[in-house]
C-alpha cells in the first residue's frame, strides 16, 4: 500500500498533465511573500478569465512538465511556485497577472507557454499589452468594412454631383427662357 504523500503527489502530477492537455496557455508564477488574501484575490481575478492558479510542489511540477515534453519550462520553477492554467483567452489572463504584479511586487512571472510557444517574463508582458479578442475582431471588421464604406461615399458623391450639375443646367435653361 502506498503512502498518502506519494498518492497525493501522483494525483497532483496527473492533474497537471491533464490540465496541460486541455489548457490554451500555462504561466509559471512565483508567489513567495504573498499573503493568503492576496493569493485568494489573484485566484478570483483569474477565475473570471477562465484560468486557475494551482499551487504545487516544485518536484511534482518538474516531473509533470518533463513527462509532457516541456523541459524548457522546468528552469522557471524555483521557490514556491504556482501554475496558472488558462482555458480561454491567454491575453486576458496575462493582463490579470500583469495588473496584479503592479500592485504586488512579490509576485514573480517565471515563464510559460501558449500553444507550442515557450514564453519568458518579457513575452508574457508583451502578451498583456495586446488588445483582447473582441477588440481584434472589431478592428478586423472595420478593416474589411473600410473599402466598402469608401466606395459608397465615392459613388454617393458622384451621384450627388451629377444631380447638382443637372439642377444647374435646369436653372440655366429656366433663366434663358
């Protein structure tokens, strides 16, 4: 029979592996020195973006990443760390982390990955500066709509000028008569 501690570590490792398969992005954060209410506030902020913070032992996280083929992230696991699994939009979750980081200097971004791309702290901060998915969609629609709108204005002005020209011809003929 296995010890409870070993069973807990195996369950944690399996949970990490399952989350890695289902997550759109994963960020590794160091939380040393943060109070429990601060961690709770961070968890609630992340939950609103369909992301969750999972605190785990470093050895368990390292084994899970290595067995999942993500050896390059292992170097960012140092000290008390947590894994932020993002199930929805990585940009919004990175914004939450960077905003939280502004108020709590003790939080440390170590790295992570989005899809197949490995990220460091600078990459996560750049990701946070990107506009959200809805804003990007609106910008794309405006870009697609712009040529059509310009064409409508040009055609409208051409017709308008033609009507004005016809009206001036009519007025000229009326003054001659």
